[in-house]
C-alpha cells in the first residue's frame, strides 16, 4: 500500500514538472509574434488599413461637402475597412503572397 502512495506522489510530481515546463500563452504569442529577424506583426502592418479607410472617408467627405460626413464615414464603414484591410495585409504577410 505504501508503494501506491509513493507512485501516486511520483505521478503528481511528474505532472507538476510538466505543468511548469509548459510555456504560458503569453510566452507562445511573444515567441510567435515578436522576432527581430522575421517580425510577425511589423509596426507598419496597420498602415494600409488606415490609408484605405482614410482615403475612403476623405472621398466621401469631399463628395458630401466636408465636415461631419468625413468623421461619420471614418467611423463606419472606415472601422470595418481598416479591420478587413489589416487582416488581408497580415495574411498576405504571413502567407507570403506576392
């Protein structure tokens, strides 16, 4: 009976060691997304989305006469344009689509 207690303690210690050796989600994300040699999410990645959303809002603002239509268009659909273009940019960067 003492052997069972010892083996179960040994098993739990092994499980604890495995849990300690597993990286946290933050460590995995940092390792995958931050790499100086091949950055996964460079600082310029959102710029195409900002440019397209700003361009669309500028066009709508000019056509409508400026002012409030620019800001309204910048919020919607500018927000969706920013998100979709940024997603396309990230996927293109990660998949190396030329």
